[in-house]
C-alpha cells in the first residue's frame, strides 16, 4: 500500500451565525459560499431558526457557554484565517462573540444582521448598543444593508451621498472598513450599487440589478465571500470586489424554492 503524504489544507474560514433550516441563508449559506470559493468553512452556531421560503417560524438562541465552547474548540485546535459573524440575536451573544474576537488574530467581517429577507426581526433592540460598542470595533469590514444602517445610525439613505454619510457614521463605531450595501436603493434603477470605504479610500461597486425575486441569503453570502477572500490573503478592496462578482452571479441564478422567496445559487459557477 502506497502511503500518501497529507494534503495541505485550504485557507480556514469560520462563520459565527444562526442556522437556517431552509438552507438559503445563515450558517448554511456561509458554508456553501466558502466551499464554492475554495476555503475550508467551519461554524459556530449561535441560534437555531425554523424557517422556509415564507419566513421565520421560530428562533432559539444558544447559551453563551455553548457559543464559547464551539469557538474555542475550533480556534484553539484548527486555527482560523478569517471570521465572519452573522446573526447574534441578543446583547449577551454580541458581547460574548466580541470578547472571543478580541483574542483572535484574524480579520473579521461583521454582518450586523437585523432582519430576515422576509422582514422577521433577528436582533433584539436591546442588542443594538452592544453591536455599536463591542462588535463593530472588532470588524475589519462591516457590511450593513440600508435597513441595518438605519438601525445602527438612524440615517435613512436615498442616494449615493446618503451612502457616504452612512459609511462615515458606521466607521465612527470603529470598523476599519465599511461596506454599505445599496441593493435596496430605488434611485439606482437598473444597478445594484455598494460603497466600500475606510474613510479615505473609496470604492464604488456596480453591477446589474437582476429582475429575480429569489434573493434569500444575499447578505450572508456577500459577507462570507468577503471573509473567504480575506482568508486567502487578499487585501480588503480585492476581497470585496471578488465577493461582489460572486454574489452578483449567485443572485442572477437564484431559483424558486417552496411557495415564497427562493435562495441565491451558491453553486452557480459550477452549473
């Protein structure tokens, strides 16, 4: 029998987020994205949700002790080259995860998940201050959409100047970079426009807006794609640019599932 030398492992990426039983968003979307982009995905489950294409039927938060144990089990043994955070539904979990990130020497992508695609609340109002005070300062990149910008800053964005003001407000809470997602901005018509900035460098990312309602998991997918790029050693602008290209293709290929909003297609490059 020929003994084969062990293969070197791919880049290591950890998602800290909630589980989506329908497979379109959350941990499931994160791991699919990481696989598609050539990194080894690992997970810390923060909550279990019962959801499908029609919405979230229920959500059950895990204890902080369980979240900490999962995180330490992965990071202390396997290691990690980038971390992505998603659904952290309470102040206790936000503070717990922020404390864990403080001791981890890896870039962090914070997706400050506030509501689901169907409009279901995924973050307690009482946790918003902890997100601003504890979590955003740990972020290499924060990736709020316009609804999350309003939650975090109180700003209502209607145009590109508003996106700049939103980015400044988000950066004021401590992340190194802010990626303001303008996909919901009606003023852009046929374009989906995002703004990445660190307060001095500014990068506008533009892509066609596809007439496809099946976009469940878009935010999770984009943040995970950014984290995958950072795990590979890309600089933030390059990681975000590559992530935008990947999620644009996934949105274009989004498919119907169930009776409501279907997911983006994480495997679109393989089909």
